[in-house]
C-alpha cells in the first residue's frame, strides 16, 4: 500500500494533470495540507514511486522563468491510480465510526 | 551572502545527477528560492541521495576494503611524515636534522617515499572512483582523513605540517577518483603496467625504508640497537 506522502504526491499529480512537475506538485501539496514539503522528500519519493511503476517522469521544456532549466514532468500511471484508490478505500474504511470523521462534508457514510 | 549561498548551492548540486540538478535548480529559480533555504534544501536532497546509495554493498566494500585499510597502511608504512618535518624545519630555519644519513641517502629516501605516497594515493582514489562512482567523493574524503590523521603519532605534534601531508595524499587521490569515475575499469595492458609500477614502488620503499634506522644504529655505534625496546643489553 502507498505511504502517506506517496498518496499526497500522487493525488496532487493527478489533480494537476499536464501541469504536474516538481514545483507545481510541491505548491499543491503545501497549499492543500498546510505542511511543508522539502525538495529532498519530494524528489526521493517521486523516484521511489517511479521505481514502483506508480508514476512516469520525463524532462520537459526549459523556460526563461526557470533560468533555462527543464522541468521534471510527472504523469500518474494506471497502476498508480489503482494504488491511490486502494489507499483511499482503506483510509475510508478504517475511518468509519470514528469521532473525527463523523458529520464531515465529503466523509464516507 | 546571497552570492556566496548561490555558489554553495551550485557546488552542492554538483553531487546530483545532471537531470535532477537541472530540475532542482530550475525549481529554485521558478519558486524564487535563494539564500540559506535553497542551500538547506539542496543539502537535504544530496544527503538523502547519499543515504540511499549507502544502502547498497558497493560503497561499504570501497570504504572498508580500500579507503580505511589503505589509508591506515599508507600512514604507517611510509615515513613521509618524518621526512616532511625534516624538510619543513630545513625550509623554515635552515637547520638540517642530524639523521646520520648522507644527503644523497636522504634525497633517495625522500624521493622514494614521496613517489610511493603519491602513487598509492592515486591508486586508492582510482579504485574508489571505479568501484562506487557516486559515493567516491565521500570515501575519498575519508581516505584522506585517515591517511593524514593516522600518520605517525608525532606528526600530530607538528600540526602546521599536516596540510602539506594532506596535500600529498589529497591531490593524487582527487585525480584518481576523477579518472576512476570517468574510465571505470582498466584494460589488460594498463592493469599490467599499473601492477608493475606498484611492485616497483613497493620495492623502492622496502629497499630504502630501513635506511634511517640503520643510519642511527651506525651513528650510535650500535648503542641504539642495544638499547632498543624489547632487546636485552
């Protein structure tokens, strides 16, 4: 099963779609969770997920805004989608009946 | 401050693979991340990458099989520390130690052991570079530290001379690491030449290694040998 950070990154990449790359994923995770995501944690986790076949990465175009350096683009694979769904189902299942999950908008019933 | 940090960030990022370096430095530029935070971030990533590499056996084989034992042997076998201290004293005060050897013998001992230290340091660096490319700099650094700090105990009394000793080990080691990383393994002919050179250096140090002690024995007319530890008068 996915780890917590893996799930956060895979969700951010899926939400961003074609615009998923290092900075955008990091910004998405930080704004959504309110937690800091370090460069080290981001890139080592992306590597680990790529090794597991959960995502694909490739070097994108270089832009002047980035000092002429390319982006590392990210795409979630079908295996990654399955793993994320499995993680979500597991978290939803174990959250049933607990006080912090009850009566929350979007919480599984 | 920012310029220094930028240079340090670039320097630290050189430990990363080319693609990752570009992606990370591009992210910093886009994010507007500069100064100490960028430095902290890149050092964090480099540390995580190194930690991952050290989970494999190759870096440990290079460390325990080459860097530490060769470094310690190098510091023990070659009396280069003594020779350097004598040379340093002569250079700064114009006084020559009375070693009992002739000048020709001293120059021969100095030349043989200097060549040995340079060549063995290069060999160790080359072995580290070709065995485990991405951890070679960490292992090379440890090798130099061990070779310098474990040198004969009395060298520690002459700490100002240690940088010179480190330089003799450091420069050829860095050169060896760079060549080892670039070339990988040696061809048969080069390996044979390297083996012959190693044997020649070993023979020359063995041949001249006993000269300083023999000179003292000769100078003391045998008294030094008679009073040597573990020997009955």
